């Protein structure tokens, strides 16, 4: 059985780039009837916050992603301690003492010499007495000792991969403040929870080589790995997680529909045409990790907005009725209102402005060049309040009386009613305004 996990760090809101990873894992799992795990990588207690945890869960559920198991790394520190001790005894984890400043100087020296800035393993040469002395002076941290064996694996997206660890520094697994880093903690979790497939961004390829060595050091089977391309903007720049407009909370608040986001993210980087899917089940047939492009995928916000507009316009009234009621539309007008509104909105939020139009009264301005025409026209409207097609019948009558036609007839009437020269179909809008007791004020 396939077992996957999505592992967000609750140090901020869920970003659209991270969501793409969650979607790929969820689809791969549900397509095969497997198990999907939510793991909260919250070992950084100084930055991890409950508000972010709660929002991440809310956002995933809003998108349509639900999990079978959930756990937090902060509750597993003793387990990491146990594994770290085991690796220390094997000689694969060792204690280090350099400060960040000292490490930075070493890196700069190596770069100036034209050599790769790989950690020199100086701490391995320290005697026990030297270590004791250093411990009394400053906190230590811990690294995993890589061997020189070339790491190879068949990536489910990128194909055959080869990494030479000689070009990589021994990774830090425990910081000087005692915080366990992703490199070790993730491997321990994947072992203990039986994760079979790890799907994540291509920025983790080097991490994978390192983690494969940890799996092997612990004599555990190595999961399958798949590294999907990263999202970039239309200028080819990496998407910034600091761009608040692209986190799920803000996308939701701006009115973007969840399946529009899903539909776009699963289409980017694939051979599939961008189209709107109704739900995740519709995507199972076309979803194939191996068909994803290795090149970065360009995110076009205009495409997202277009998909979202289509998604909201195709919603049945049952899925928008609560929102319609929340903005004040009476129940007996809700169906007429939705029939008019869905043709004129990009997001659900736009309905609030449409309802304001439906509630507005007409106030005639005596300084308006069309005042006399409007005054006469609206005096005729009272005869059509109970008609099923009041706009059509009313404008026909006004046309006969005023001898006006075309724009000279329709635009002044539309503007007086709505305050705009464009907008909803008046055949659908005017009946709602009349049923809502339209008032004409002179």
C-alpha cells in the first residue's frame, strides 16, 4: 500500500507552492487507495505557532484535502534522541563546536582558494579533553557523517539521479540550541510511519542523497522519491513565500475558488490542457507523476482568476445560497438574484456589490439633461411592477412615448437605475429591483 505524507512547517501560512506538493501527494495516495499523513514539522518552537497550524489545516480542508493520520515532530523529540544516540555509537553522527562566524570564515577561505565550501570535519580530530573544554565554553551542534559512496536512485519524476556526496558538507542534524533539523527528523518519521513514497520539490534533490545515506545507515528500506519542478512567475523568477497574495488564506479571502487552484496546479508542468475540474476524482484519470515536466512551471495569476470565474459561475445555487443569505438577499429573491448574478461576477464577493444595486433607489437629478425624459419614463414604470418582463415592456412603452431609441433610450434608463452604463442584464435585474420595492425619488 502506498503511504505518503505532506509536511508543512507551521512558521507561516500555507503558500501555493507548498500546496502543489500537498496536492501531488494527496492525488498519488487517493488514486491508489493508500494512506495520506499530515506531519507538522514544528521542531522550531520559536517560530511555530498554533495559529499557523490551525490555518494550514483549515486551508487544506477548504481545498478538499483530508488526511488519515496526523502528528507533530515536537512530540517526537525523545525518539530523535534515541536514533541520534544510535548513529553516534555507529560513528555516523559527531559533535561539532564551530560558531556561525567561524564556519563563515572557513567557507570564504575555501571559496577564495577556488575550492567547494565543504565542511572540513575539523571536529572529528578533537580529543575528548578538547571536547570537554569546548563544551564548557560554547554549545555544540551535531552533524551526520556522509560516506564517499555515490548515491543513486530512480526518481519517479526526474528519472535516474546520481549525487556525489564528496561535494556536499556533512549536514547539521541538531543545532546548537538543541533543535532537530529536517534532515534526520524526517527520515525517522518516514521509517516509523512506513512512508513508501516521498513527493516533494526539486529543491530537495541534494537532501534526498543525504537522507538515503541515513536510511541505509539505519538499515531501513529507502522509499521511492519524486521531485516535482518548482513554480516560477511569468518573468522566470522563483515565487516568494513572502508574497502574501499567494498564500491560501489570502487567496480564499479574495474569492478564488478552491478547485480553480487545484485545477491550475495539477495542469502546470504537464502536457494536459488547463481546464477546470469539478473535484479530485476527475483528476485521477489524468494524473501521472512520471509525465510531469522537469522544467520550472510558470504560474499565471490571470489563468487562476479565469478558472475561478468559471468555477463560481457554474456553481449550483445550493452551494452559494448561504452566502447569498449572508449578504441580505431575502429567500424569496435568492434564485432570481443568483440567476442574474452568476453571469456578472468573477468571485462570490462580487455579489455584495450587485445586491447593493438591487437595493438602491432611483434619485432623479433636476440638473440632468435627461431629467424630463427620465421623469416621464419612471412615471410609466408603475404600470409594469407586476409583469414578468418589466424591462422589455417598460422600454417599449417609453420608446413609443419619447420617440427615443437605441443608446438614447436605454443608457439613461440603465444609468438612472444602476449608477453605471454597463452591468447585468436589465431583463433579469429590474424584476428583482421591483420586487425589492424600488423607490423613485425626485
